[in-house]
C-alpha cells in the first residue's frame, strides 16, 4: 500500500489478503502511511522467511518449465513502484498480441496495483490465471489474489477463462471456478476501498475498538492494543462472542470482569462465574493458581516405574514428492529422566521411527503392564494416528494404546482441575509452577526447533557433519526439557491430588470399553494391493478397488470414530462439544413420570421433559437412543469407569422432540437403584449395528478381489468405476417416448449394471419411478426391491407404485417400528409371510439395507432390480451392501438435496452418496450415466430460476402453471435485516418473518383453477437452528398463526407450499455455530427455497456476507449466496 502524489491510496492483492486477516491492523498501517501514527515495528519470522525463499524457488522452477513448453512474455518490474504505467502498457500489448503466456503481468486501475505470476492462454483462446504457492493446499487468500487478476482481465476486455489455478508446492494443480471466488473478492475489495476512503477522510488515526473494522485480536498490532487497553481478550478461554456480550453490558476490561456480579445477557451464570474467576486469578500477583475441581485430578493414573513422557518435534514445511510434513523427532523421558529419541530425516525414516517407537512401547508395556504415556495437548495423539494412517503401519497398535487408556493427555486435566493466572495454559506458561530453577536454555520454542532442524540438514549437505550433529543435539535437549517438564507437571498434579484427598486412577479404570472388531482379512488383502497404486495417478479400475477396500472397512471405521469421540466428550469441557451435531444441552428438566415398572418391562424407567438447546443440524426422533450424560453429583451408574470422566448411559429413548424441548425415557440397568439426578446433556447415540451389511460388503469384496485384475460385471462396481451403464447403449441417449418409457427401456437393456436418475424438486422423480416399477412388474414379471435411508422414503415409493396401478397384494413391506397399526396402501408383511411374498413371479418389496444385505431373507442376486430411492443420501458403502440382492440398480435421487452424514474419517470417499460419486462435483448428472429430470412442476419460473442457477447449472426449468398470489410478485425476495450478536436465534428476523406472514395470509391464491384465501397452512418457515425455530414458533403463535409450519430444513424435504420463508438467524460469520459451511450449504438453501410454489423470502443479516470464509467450500458457498441475493434483488 502506498500513496500517489495526488493522495490516492494504492493497494495490492497482498493488502486485500492482509485485510482479510485483520482489517484493523491494515488500517493502522495506513494511518502510519498517512503520518498519523508511528509505523509499527518491523518483525522477523524465520519460518516465514524460509517459506518465502522456498516459494521463490518454486516459482522459478515453474517458470523454467513453462519456458520449455511455450513462448513466455516476461514483464519487468517498474523502476519505481509508484509509476507502473510502462509495465502496464507492456502487459496490455502482450495480451493484445495473443501472447501464449505472460509472466508478472502488471495491472493498475487507478486504485489496485498487482502483478500476476502467470497468465496462460488456453486452447479456447481465453486467458487463465495461475499462481505458484508453496502450500500443500489452496488457501483462501491465494484464491482471492487469483480472482483479483481475473477481474482485471475482465475489466480490460481480455477473454478470461472461467477457471483459475494454483500450482501448489507438490507441483499439483488446484483448479477453481472463478465464479466461486469473484463475488467474495468483489465484496472484500469494496469493503477495503470503503475503509481506505474512511481513513483518508477521517483525518485522525483509528482507535482500538472501532466497530467499523474487524480486529483479529492476535497479531502483533492488535496485541499491543490488547495490552494497552486491558482488553477482555487477555482472559484465558474467553470467546469473541462472549466479549461482545460483556462489552454490551458495560464490561470491557479484565479488571471490570473480575469485579462483575452479573447477570450478562447471553452468558449463563455458570460461564460468567468461570470467566470472572479466571480474570481474578490472572490479576493476582505472580503466577497464581487454585484447584477448582479436585475430582478432575483423579484422571491421573497411579504412577508406575514404566511411565514415559512423550513429545514430538515436527516440520510442517518438509516436502517429499507430493507429501508434506515430517515429525522428525519422537522424544521421551522415562520415570528416572532417561531420555530416548527416535529421529526421522525423511518419510521413510518417519515410518521407521514410528515402528521403533511402537516396538519400544510394546516391550515396555510387557515389562510394566500398568505404564502410561503422558503428553500435553492433543498433538501427540493426533499425530500418532496420522503417521500410522499415512504409512499404513501401526494403526492397530495406536488404537490399542487409545482403547487401553495408555495415552494420558494432561492438558484437559489441567483445564478442568485448575484455575491458573495465565492468559495461556500452554506447558511453557505453566512451568513456573513446578520447574523451579530448571529454566530453559538454547532452543526454547517450537519455531526455533524447526528452523534449527532445517539448518542442521543444510549443514550436513554442506559437509559440516560436526556442526550439524551439534545443532541436532541442541534440538534434542529442547525436546528433552519438554518431556521432563511433562513429567514434573504430572508429579506436581499428583501432589495437588494428594492435598485434596483424591486418589489416582487405577489401570482398570482407564480402559475404554470400545467394541472394535479386527480388520476384515479381505480388507487387509485389498488394502495391500491398493497401497502399491501410485497416489493421484489411479486408473478407474484402481480407484474402484481403493473404494472397495475402504467400503469393507467402512463400518469398523465409523464405529471407531464414534467411540473415540464419545470418550473424548466425557472428559472435555461441555463448551467444546456443545455445538456438535446431535448434542442437546439441558437447561431445565421436569420429571413427567417417576421411576417405576411400565407394562411388561423388567426394569424401572422414568420420563423426563428436557428443555435446552440442540446443536445445529441435530435431529431427535422416536428411534433415537442418545447417550445421557451426567455431571457431578453422579447417579449410581458409573462403577469401574474413568473417575475423572462424566458418567453416561444409553438406556434411553426419545419419545417426542419439539423445538427446544423433548420427552426422554430413561431405563435403569438390572438391579440398579433409582436416582433423582437429571442430565447435563444428551450426546449422539451409538452407531446402529450394521449387522449383515458387513458380511455382504465383505463377500462382494471377496468376489472383486478374486477376479482382480479383471473387473467382474457388477452394478456396484460399475458405479465405483464411474463407467457408463453396461448394456444400456443407445437406450440412455434415446429421446423418443416419455421419460418413464426411456427409463424402462434402459433398465431392460442393462447387463448387471445400473441406471442413475437425478430428480430435482418437483420434477416427478417418484411419480416416474413408480410407473417404471409398476410397468416392469406387470408386463415383465420383475422382482423388485425398494431401499432407502428411511422407512418413510421407502413407504412413500411403495404407495406411489400402488397409485401407478400395481395391485397392493404385489407390493409389500414389513412395517417400521411403531407403525404396525397404521393403514397402508400396500401389503404389510411379517417375518413369517416374507418368504411366501417373495415366492411370487413378480413383486415389489420395500425395506432398508439391513433387509437386502441379509442373504437369509433375500438370496444373493435374486432380484431383477433394486431401486435405491433418495440415492443422493445413500452412501457408497450402503449401496454396495444392499446391491448384493439384485442384478441391476436404479439410483433415484438428487445429490443437490441434503447430503449424506458420516461420522468416520475414511481413506477413500465411500461415505459420499452413490449419485454424488457419479456426479463427481457436477451440479447435474453427466448424461452418460442416466437422466436429469429438467422440468419442475412445482415452482413458478421466477422461483425456479434462482434455484436452477444455485444448484443445477441453470439447466432446471419450470412447467407453466395457472397459480397466482394477488399483489405478490413471484420469485425469490431477499430481506436483509440489520442485527448484531445473534447466533442461533434472531428476534429481528423473527419480527421480519411475522411481517411477511401477516402480509401474505388472506390474499387471493389461485391454484388448479380454484381461487381461495391464502391460509397460514399454505406458508412454511424454514430455519437452520432449533433455537430459531423455537423463537419463530413462539412469535407466530402469539400472533395467531399456529397453522404456519416451522422447522429445520430436514423436516420439509419432499413438501411444498405456496409460500416459503427462509430465515438464517446468525448475524455474522463470527456468530455462526459450525461455520458458514453449515449455514450457507447450497443443498440446504436449495431444499428450503424450492419448497415454494409461488414465492420465497430469504431473511438474512448482511453481516454474513462481510466475512471471509476459512475453507474453499465455504468460499464457494458464500459466493453462491452473494450471487443468489444480488440476482434476486
């Protein structure tokens, strides 16, 4: 950033990136440029300087490569940075002459000055922006820079490609749609220009706390002001949202917080007390501390002579081929402070170090069965898991360490048990409590360790092995001190436990009861083959084999992820997991029915009405059995468990769930006494037993493995290979006949393969599918199964098949649990009648993956066709499991609707939906795989158009209709509502929603040739958070609109109404639980808006659009949202 002679402030792409990180710091630097304050002191960072040098080399290598491939026009830098006119002219001339490539293209539009690394003409003649970045992954700020140069090309009228690309540090190319970046970039640019103009016109320096500019609170410029103003950010553990609420109540310094008596709106009394006590202890002289929860100290095991104290040293910038990062030192001390080190100087060495470390631990555990590995914070745990996964070795050994409670993280114990007078609870900040005179010398922080490690490798390459060894020894000494510090902290904490009469945990108490089966031998064999495939260069067959391998291990990984997360929740502070999906934080509890025996039950149960807050995205239904979590004082249900963990049980059932409350049944274990305690929270229930699905996938995998390297003719395998439906040939591309006739003909032509059909909202997916199924049974005698994620979806299809003319006696399903007494259009089946039903020549049988994977119920490949309904939410793993029942698959669904939810982390994307996998990032199913139903019979064209642009590449159209709503224009109507500090509910938006409802209800509504008054039942209101749903419900009920349906988006999938109102609640990205990716997910917006037949209103806070996303996905979502609002407005 600099000033021209006329006072114009010129900024660059780097300034935009800096402002994205901390606007306030950029404005302070501008104030310095304007002479209003002294320039901030320059800082140095060895890591950043090293990264810059490596980045320059990376850019030079790419330039050298490009020179060998095509002529490159290289634009020199201007002699004076404030006079770029000459180089800008050279750049323009190069483009006008059709240069194949331009290096360091210069752009200046009077305010923005930038130099693009590379701009290359593609085969169509358009110019595509490239930039080299050392990082392994694309970063948001780097993408904004690409967008800046793309906009400059457009401004000059130069043909501009719709893609921009980053050449990453591993030489891979990260390609992105310009449309996914440009809207956010333009918003950021306009915001920066507005801020610059304000600074120039103000005439004085900006002050700390200026609400116009976002301050990060953590950079050097902010830190100076935080200290100077005694800001609340000094308080350990205080959140930005809590700071805002405290400031609103008049508490804006750490001293005022220490004196606060409360209450503070938006902060619970318990949380306020904890924050106040933290402020008090930080203001106490010296490094004050006190024990606040002695019971938490019971998580420290009984000391054992075999105990070790462990610490990693790692270099995130280490690169080998396409792999980044290296943990170069596994260091530990034993109980007598004997230091051991396992060094790794490359990835092969890292693998060896892991194996040697695990061998050492295994031998030590055999000698000392009660030993434990102590560490501080989660790095050691996560990196042991990560290194084992990266190299494919030691995973079971690491799991065993976790399952048996061998790894002991002292950080959560410190956080729960102590209040320490430090802004940071890092190990180094705590050392004055227990290290005495044993101070640090030499290397004393992780960044220095990394820089010194790199220097040691440079010295070795230069031939100075002696000096290289000396530097490594100093690093080892630093690591040793960290390990000794961990040992000393453990001992100090044990002393505090003894002072408080708290007994250490025994070995048995720390063992986790995790039901983890051994890896399937088929998975092990397939994984060994997959490991030999070149990373990133797989063929379609190799990709399919990798997916097959991961599918076999899918349910084991899902279970493992759940249990590790579950046990972590029991020891972690509630605020760290309160926003996790399917968590309900209890704020009030009422006993509806006391403990007693009900009906034929053997054990006592009770019913509670719980009120509180459900985490975003949570859904509680009658089939849910959540874990019921208790804080002290504990009920008598926890014998033999970790003494520092909360107690929990899953003998529960959700009876009903309303907005903000639910009815819960709890059951006692056999012989357990009743208790009066009420829960702290409900946590996600255990994953359902996959049952025969595991066996089915394994058997399928064995057939694939036995045929390898040949590929068996199989529908599921064809999906994994993304190969066109085998045998369908011209039938898929035929244009004659109705869509149902074309679908039928394609299915008849299939040879052990699949057909995919994407049906957006209102396009007749179920209607057409049902007619195809009825035709195939009546006229071809086919035996057909219908499967989906939910019973309701299956039953809806079965009812549609009966409506399409198939006799109810030929359509059957076992009723869902609790639905035995319901009347159905189809034939209810029992376990006994199923066999007779499937003995018919032709039929339609509904069920879930458990039924169709069960060979005892449905013999392998005994069905002519399996219809997977809502295949946009049906995972690849579930698809494989159910597919074994049939020779053909019909995938019906829409991957642009609500996505599949998975708990585990998988080596391959077997958790994505079948249709999502085939679509491969496209909004519309590629035509070679089947059909895209492109006409909606629900939405007015003015509603359909923005939905089509948002989610269907503009290819979804609307069927003409005679509907109309008097005095209301059809389409999408954005309603910006100014609000601040709203997170999961917004009174301001609730008022706006009520105003819309009042305006539309009672107007003349014409549909299907009939005109009536629009009733409240013709309006639905969709919100992302249960808390906002509850507020909207109360607001509408008080105004007499009880018939207006209100809920989260999952409640309305498949429904429609004349009017849909979408209210987003959150005021800004900082207020959004689970981030923008949840709030602005295009799938959710699509489902919500597309419920409307005539008009949809989108009620939102403009603050949402002012944020900078933290992920590429969120960047694309925010760009799509901005475009949606701008085009509709």
